[in-house]
C-alpha cells in the first residue's frame, strides 16, 4: 500500500476517533466549539471505513471550519482507492522521485556491463593485408584499456544498448499527467470504463463543490492540485490542464507550483509544444535547487531546447545540471543509486547528441574554452566518443578522445583515452590506424616524454604497463610483416620500424623480465635481414648483459654464428678487428656455457681463426683446451684441433710438438683420404725443421740424422729431396766427404729429374774439389755448365772447370773449356777477350807459339771490330796483345848489325827501325797509359839501340889512322844526337809520373836514364809521390758464378788488373815521342837519300856529316 493511501487512512481514523470522544462528553452542537485538527493517519480498516467516517462526520456534524477538510479527504480517498497513488499532502520529493522512476524505469531492466578487453577483430570482409595486420595486433587486446589508477572511470558503453530513437521516445514519454496518447495511460485501469472511474468522478464533483462552496478555503491550492490529478487519471488531459492553469494563476506561490509546472511542461513536451514546455521548465529552474524538480527540470529544459534544435542552449542546461551535481558533492567516478546514475548517463548521452549535431569534438573543446573547464570534461568527451562508436563512426569516436588529449596532454586520464583510441580503431578494423595510434601512444607516453614531468612512474603503473605492451606489439607487428612473404617490397620499411620499437622497448625497460627475450627477438630480426654485425652485438647483450635466462646460452652461440656470417658477408675484406672479435666472443661463450652442445665446435672454429690470425700460441692452447675438455667430441672436430696443434706448433717453431700433432691427425685420417699426402708432407716438414734447428745450432750430425729420418717416416713427402740435399750439406759441414758423396750420388740416382740435380752437381763439384779431386771437380763443373739454362751459371761453371783443370795440370781440358766458352759466349766482347788472353797464356806456357801468336792476333782483330762494345778493357787487352805482337819487330831491329857493307846494312837497320817505330806509334792509338809508357820506352830504346849500333858498327877498312880518327870523330857526332834523343824520349816517359800515370815501363826508363845521364838520374831521389790518373779504370774479369755454385765450392775466380792512363796528357807525351821519332826517321831517310861515301878501298862508308846533320 502506498504512502499516500496510508496517510489518508490515518487521517480518517483520527477524525473518527475525535468524533467518538466528543459524543461521550456532550451534544453534537458542542462540536462547533471544539478545535479539531484533521491529520493524515494510517487506518488499518481500509479506505472504505475512512471514507464512511468522513461521510458520517459531514452528515452528523453541522457545517464548520472542518467541513471543507472532510470533503477534501473524502475526495482524496476516493482517488486513492481508485488509482492507488499519493495524495496531495505527500507530494514534493516523493512525487519527483516517482517521476524519475517513471522516466528511468526501462533502464533498470538492462543488465549493466563494463567494456571488456578486445579479443581480436573480426576479419570478415577485410583485405588479406588488413587480416594480416589485425592478426599481429590481437595480442595487444589482451591488455585492454586499463582503468585509471585514480579511479576515474571511462564512459559506459552499455547505455548505447538503447537506440537513439528509443532513448528520445523514452524521454518524450516521461510525464506526470494522463494522456490518451501515452502508452502508460492506455494501460491504466482507470481508463477502462466509466464504472471503474466512478470514484474519480465523485472526487472531482466533491472538489468542484468544495471550490464553489468554500472559495476561501485555505487548501484550495491542494484541491486544485488533486482535481487536476483526478482529471489526469480519467484521461481528461485538457480539463486537467485547465485546472492547472487556474492553479498557477490563483496560487503562484503554492508549494505545489513546481510539480504543477513540471506536469504542464511535460504536457507541452509530449505534444511537441517545446517553447511552452521550455517556459514551464524554466519556471522550475528559476526556483532554484530548493525545488525537488530542479534537476529534472534542468534536464527536460535541455531537451526542450534540443527539440527546438537549439543545441547550444540545450548543452548549457545539461552542463548546468552536471555543475549542480558537482556542487552537491556528486562524484561521477563512484557508484550511485541506479536512478541517479541513469539520469547522469542520460545527460551525458544527450550532451553527446547535441555536440554531434553541432559538429563534433571540436565544438566540445570550443565550449569549454568559452565557458571554462570542468572537472568532468573527460566524461563529456568519452561519452561523445562512445556515442560515435555506437554508430560505427570510428574516426569521430577516436577524434573525440584525441581532441581531449590534445587539449589536456598532461591529464591523468589522457593515456587511457589514447588506449581507447587504439581499441576503437581495432574495433573498426582499421589496422593501419591502430598502428599509427599505437605509435603515437609510444611517442607521447614514452618514459622520456614530457608527460612524465607531471607524474611519477610509480603512480601510473597502468600507463607504464600499456606502454610496455604497446612497444612490444609494435615491434612484433613489424617483425611479423617483415617475415610475411606477401609484403616483400615493404621489408626495408618493416625492418626499420621493427628495430625502432625493439630499441625503444629495450631503452625503456632495460631490466624487465621480458627484456632478454625482446633483445633476442631483435637480434633474430637483424639476423634475418643479414645485418650480421648488429645481430651479433644484440645476441651478445642478450647472452651476457642480463641475469641468466632460458635464452642466455643460445644467444651466446648465436652471437658467434652472427659474427662469422658477418665475416663471410665482407667477402674479400677481412678486417683483423672482426676476426679478433669472433675469437673473443667464441672463447667467452665456451667459458660461460661449457655444457652447451656447440662448445666444442665453437672452440675448434676459434682455434682455426686464431691460427689464421697468426696468433699461434693462443690457437694451440685453445685447441689443446678443446682436446682436454671434450675428448669425446666429433672426430672431425678433434682432428681439426690436432691439426691446429700441428700447424700452430710448427709456426711457433716447436717442431717436435708439431710432429706429434701431425702424427695424431694422420691416425684420425682414413687411409683412403686424399689429404694424407699433404699431412705426410707436414709431418716431414716438422721433422725437416728439427733438422734445420740442429743445423743452425751447429749440430750437423743431429741435423743430418733428422733429414735422413724423413725417408723412413714420410718417404713420399715432397720435402724428402730437400731433406737429403740438406743432409748432404750438413755432412759437407762435417767435412765427411765420403758420406756426403754417398748421399749426393744416392740423390742423383733416386731423383734424376729433380730440380736440385744441378745443385747436386755443384755440391759434388765442391766435395770433389774439397777432397782434392780437382779433375773430377772440373768434370762436375762442366756438367753444371751443360745442365744449366742460366748463362751466368754456365759461364761461371766453365771458368771454374778451366781453373780446376789448370790445377789438375790438364791444359788440354782447360783449353777445351776455354774454346767452348768463347764459342758459347762471344759477347760481351770484353769477357771473351779475357778468355782469349788466358788461352794465349796457356799456349805460351805450353810452348805452342803459333797458337799463342794466332790468339793474340785474334784479340787485336776482335777489339778492332768491336764497335760500340769496345771498352777500355778490350783496348787494354788488344794493346797488350799488340805490344807482344810488336816485340818481334823490335827484336829484329835490335838484332840487326851495321856491318860491311855499311850502306846495305844501314839501310836495312833503318828500314827495320822505321817499321818498329811505326808499329809502336800505332800502339799509342789505344790510348792505354801502360802501353803508351811501353811504346815510349821502346821508341827510346830504338834510338838508343841505333846510336849503339852506330857506335858498334863495323869500321870501313883501309882507313889510315888519320882517316879513322876523323871517321870516329864524325861518327861520334852522329851517335850523340841519337843518344840525346833516347834520353829525351825516356824523360818524356818520366813526365807521365807527374800527370798521374805509373808503369813499370817508366821504371825502366828511369833505369836507362840513370845509365845514360848518371849525373842527374844515378842518385837517390826523394819520393814525392804521385796522383793516380783521374782517368784510371779498374778492369775486372769476374767469373760469374751463381750463389749456389759459390756456396757449393766457396771459390771465386776474380782476375784483377789495373791500367792507368790519361788521354790528354798521354797524348802530349805521345806527340813528343812521335816528333822525336819522326825527326829521327827524317834524318835516316835523308841520309839514305843522300847516299853514302866510299872509302879508298871501294867499300861503302857512312858519311859522318850528313848523319850529324840529320840528328
């Protein structure tokens, strides 16, 4: 039973009780003098009993001041009996509450729900690319949009389960008075029949009677109020409005005014008379918050403007309503009475409708800019966003949230709005916009962003958490796109983007639980893109920069692998720094994760690298570490490690250890393996090097033993010939000529085609030579000459052979070698002439004068035709040969005597003299200092000899003593000029000393002068020294022998001879000599022309005077 019904019954009961007491105390007339107060009270016996009580009162009691009250009560109880609603005395708050319940009743039936995390977007109707992008984003939905830590709530999307049309219909149908157009009135039982409405009509009649008979009744405002309600229940709305209009005109300050105005407003509103409704609602609003209808009036006033399309005015009223809520302490983020909450939700919704009609979120921003900020602005934006989202206007929905963020970048709710934007785009299947909004979130709320200057990180865990998952989503998304074969063209962009987000994640959350895994994923991406260098570094960080995690070891191995791939990618370029890095990370991996299945492989590869880098010591120790720690490794890994031990030890000159390593490798190498040949060579090499070391230490016996050991352990090795060759050399050092000869002969037999055969010949030549077997040594050198293709070696070998044959005393073999030499090497001419000179000497020593002279003539002839090949040395040899060839002319001249017949023999002497002088004069053309000195000497001797020949000439016979004396005197006059001439020419030779020429011929001239001119030359002289000719040359005959031959026999065949000359100065001496000779010749020729005198005896005699005149 309603409170109104109970109140009426209580009032009737009280009135009945009062009547009974009066009857007990006096008559009915006395009642007029009793002051009675009729109050509403609860009557347990029902409305009928109460109504009967009031009727009895009216019937039995004379008209009094209480009569109107009794009539009013009967009418009120009649209405309550019929319709069961509250009477006039219980209006106000209860009535307003009833109106609210009527307005919001439908919403109470809906089961509220909160927005749930998106579980992935439907892919129906999407392109393949969008499907792929969406698939990569679904992981992000698990986090959803977290509620703010402060408790501020986002808009509840459940309000939109009621369509916009349903919403407006519900609002338009909210009214407090009956209306035939209203569905609620149609269902009301009071409108069913006249019989059912009898009580209402009775009440109206009573109200009219009361108004008519008691116009000054102080509760007539209540009477009019109730009468209007009765008409409403009867469905007589117009009559009800007439009563209410009468009410507002008659009782403008009645306590029922706000409700009456509200009902009037609702009447107009439901009939779309929005201006009238506006005025009625405005009247209530003007009353202020004291009216129980204030909130509803503000709300419906807004709707009145809305219906008139005055959206700005409507928004102002809605905002005023929300402001009022704030003023009374209403917290929008807390739970409230469902009715109250629904009113707020509806207000936000109609605000959204209004702003939508005005243009959208930009209008919201403009409104608050003009009217000042509000604490609940975010609710306005979020409700507008959800409004758009309900209509699938995704861009506008997101725009609403984004507009708030733009205007309030540092509001605590802004990150959540940004999260909601992502959800909206996801829900709308706008994959690209999801990505862009995620990126924007990542930038805006990055840990280094300005936002965090206003908040502590610890205070916003939900934002930091979403940022973390968001960065991960972006990285995974682009990584997935990179891997998708359908988007190959976008791979560079996807790669770059993925790296950006991976790195942002790692920079933002360097110590997170997921950070190592993210770093590993980034490294994988780099590896996929073949950025091996960067991948290797990322793997290293993953493996070593975090506490041990499940991917630590794999990352360590991946770092090694990536560095190696990086090295391969560099192709021809192999920087040592990178190789060093590979080794370092390999060794670090092996030491950090010794139980990893790939450790042995990594160590083996590191050992190989170290060997290639020539870090032999570390290479060997790494290989040995592998062999010691992992003896059960794969055979190939073990074999490779032993190979490094062998190679590295070899390079470290630890040849015994190298030999051991190679032996182990051979044990692990199948017999049919082709590499065994090279391995045997390496084994032999290590043994050979041990021999070399012994050799260097002077331990030649040990060296020879090592070298000869190769033939036993590695007989087919390439180095065996070298080893036996060096064994022979070691034995030669030991001067063990017998064993050395045996090894060399064995080599010659075992390796007949070996390139060392020429060297073997040289060594044998040296051994034979050293063993005193010169002829055998010579034969070996001849063999060298015949085997060698090097002309210099051949030349040297021939010369050595010739010397050895000379030493052995076999000139025939020596000459045979020389002949082959000049035949094989006619050029350079200088060298050939040296050999001709040696041949001439051999012929001379052998007594073969004919071939000796023929060889000298060949020398002169070859030099004469040498042309540009003619050198000072060839001229010297030719001049020397010519000097020797000229010697017979001098000897023939010197042997000629001037005997009777004087003229004949004198002519012969003179002719020989002329021939000799001409020959010696020709020698001067060679311009060889020594030969010039010799020629000068011989010409002086020719003059001297001629003078001596004159002196020693046979005297004419039959001369008297006087005639003989005269003859002697005349002869002496002839002799003296020739002697003086000889002295002058010898002195010219001496002058050569002062121009820097020295020769034994000058010494001879000095000796002659000491005899001819003792006063000047036959005494001790001070030695003043002399300067060598500046035009002197050193002539060297070098027997060209290659180093190998030289080392084999340690013999050098250098023949050195010096010749000093000076062209200009020697020419001066020559000219002086020629003048003297010419003068002498002219004298002789003149003498010959003039004839001779005969003695008395008829014999020819030399005329002294002409001879003297010639001189």
